[in-house]
C-alpha cells in the first residue's frame, strides 16, 4: 500500500502473493514460487525491494528469509542465506537505494 511521500509498505502476505505495484518484482517472486529458482540479479533486486518496502530492516530480513526458505529449492543452503542477508542489507558495494542498512545480530 502507498505510504506518505510515495514510499510503499507491504505486509509479508502481500509480498508472498506478489501483490506489489512493481511488475518486475512480482515476476521474480512468482518465478520463485512456481519454479523454486530466481535469477541472481533479480534475487538482489528482490531483496533490496523487500528492504525498501518494509517498516524496519529487521522486518525486511525476516520476510526475505521466510520467503527464501519457503520457496527457493536451495533456500536453506548457507551460501543462499548469505545472499539473502546481502540483498536485504541494501548494499552491493555501498548503501542501497533505501539508504537503510541491516545490522547483523547473529551468533
């Protein structure tokens, strides 16, 4: 749903059902649900948009991890978990478009 300033905030359910305003993100999510796979660049886009559309970075990471583990064939592979963290952190070599970063508190 649109929030103030043209930003969007979506629930986990809306994201899971590819119910966003972004046709490219929706296509990537639907591909993951249907095939269990997502192309690498789209996986990064997918994670960055979840961060942008979530209320907090922690919520974004939890949502991305939930969707990845539920639908990706290799969802619980440690390498893939790092990719989810990397994508949801909003950075490739610097700050993401959202200007927010995720603080990793894992053990």
